[in-house]
C-alpha cells in the first residue's frame, strides 16, 4: 500500500481590502479666478429728484391760470424730479470696486466686491473664515 502525503501550501498573506475614500475638500476654500477693477454707476440719494421736483413745481405754477396752472404745476413737479435725479447721477461720479471671482472647492463660484484691491492674484488659494476671505 502506498503512503500518501498531503502538503498544505504555504499560507498567502493578503492585504485587507481598503475602501475608496474620496479626497477631502474644504467647503470654505477656493481658488481666485480673477480680480478686476470695475466702475459702477453711482446711485442717487433722492436729493436731486426732490430738489428738481420742488423747482419744477414752482416754475410750473407760474404758467397759466386755473386748471391749466394745476396741470403745469404737476408736469413741472414730474419733469423737475426726473431732471434733478439725472443731474445728481451725472455729478456723483462712478464708484470703483474690485470684483473678485472665487471658484469653490466644493463646486460653484462666488463673486465679491471690495472697495480696495484685496491683494490676491489669479490662482491663489483662499479660505473664508469668520465672514471674511483670507489667503491659505
């Protein structure tokens, strides 16, 4: 009778499977896409419109008599208000701001406007903390 010997193959070691983990990203982080100087038209305070309406009403009241005077006064108020507002806008000048576009790591984009240049350049990493943007 033949003797049979059974040999157990050496144990192979396998690394435990590692679950795929998506790279972590910062919800408050981004990269500056652009910083550009923008000139915005200045708004009106309403002073020009009110002043123009008063002056227009006074001038309109000097024209005609009876119902014609009333119509001329109303027309003077309306025209004076429009003209006064336009004059105020023309003399207030434009507001210069620096518009900064930031591409967020988590997706999306944010645009902020600053009265002065924020000091960033295109491609710079930034983070939002405590309501303000800072270099990373």
